[in-house]
C-alpha cells in the first residue's frame, strides 16, 4: 500500500524535542531534554551506556511515547499521531540499526529492495535501477547477488546504510553505526554518512560512543548524562571546552563526572557484612 506522506514543514528544525520526560517503570531515563536537529545536518548524540540515547531515537520514531514534553518531526508531534499519520511520518525516515539487522534469508539486493517494494508501487525495472544506484553509492554494487553470510561485518553495515536511504528519507537515524567495525570500515562508514547526508539534503542523527569519528563529521553534538543535556555545541566548541564532563568524553578519561559503576548500595551491604567499628 502506498501511503501519502504528510506535508512537511519547511521552516525551522526538522526535529524539535522540547522538555522531554520519559521513564521505564519507576526508573527515570530522560528528565527535561530539549534538542533541535537542523535540516541537512549531521547531529551526534553521545553519552554513557544507559544514558537514554537509543531511547531518544525510539521516541522520534514513535515506538515509545513520552511521559511529558513533545517530539516534533516536520512540525508534527509524533507522540500525538494516530496510526495512519505516524506511518506517514515514518515513511520519511530511514533507520540504520546497530550491527545492520539485515534479513539473513534475503540477498544484498533484496534487502535494499525491501523498503521500495513495501512502501511504493514502482515497477521492478525501476526498483532494480534504484537498488543498484544505492549499492553503488556505498561501493557494493558488485555484491548485490551475495547473501549476508557471504559478506563481512563492515560490508553488511554498508548494505544496511543503502537500505536506510533507499527511499531518499529526509531524516536518517543511526543507532551505534560504528560499533564493532575495524578502523578502515569505521572511516569508510563515517565518510558515507557525511556524503549521503549532503547528497540527500537529509538530517542524520547519530547515537554513538565513537567520539573521534563523530566529531570529524558532525555539525553539532549533544552529550546526555543523568537524563539531561549535559553539554552541547559544535565539534570546535567542544574541542576547546574545559567542562569536566566534555573533557572526560573527548579525552576518554576513566575518572570524571561520568561514573563507571551503576548506582548501588554499598558493596559490604550487598554481601551482608556488618560495618567495622
């Protein structure tokens, strides 16, 4: 079924997150997060494990609903949309899942063709041309007949990227796009994200732990900690920052405001030991 896309708003940021609050059960994850993602830009969202970065992607995609606040995409409050309108908004998004998430029983070609067949009424001839075009953009046109088990992890990530941009989305969401990649594949993937963003005029949102590669391609960066935006700015701003939180992330320092241990009772208490007198 071919669902018409909602009319996009052309002024202002493509994604506007305002005073966002979200919790899993009794555990608060996001507490008053406010961010804006400009059109045609690469935005990096960084923070420690469990800080809520991937939750933000799920809220943008409508898989989760906020406790309060708003997530607007193209001027539409995603959390307030009905099923049909949410489907239309998602039609304008692409998603690169962590580790690619290719369909293992489909060839490289069929993986990239899947969203085109699912969301359009294009002829098979035109779908073939578009798939080969997307694969050529990520350097894998020659691998279109291979199965996912026959390609490397880095190649699989590039196939997933071709699939994510198959419909020329205006918003592309990346969940840890650099995880598990060797240095060469990592650099290639980072450059592809930047070049595809520029070629499509899209907005790319990267949830990532990889500081150096992200700062090299991002236009703007948000650091998340304790459910809030702890710091933000351009890569140049953050490189000059003396903020202890920023410096810990940029320098990869083991000690700083971001703790290694998840909050817990004292170790002695968990072991049932009495405090010494």
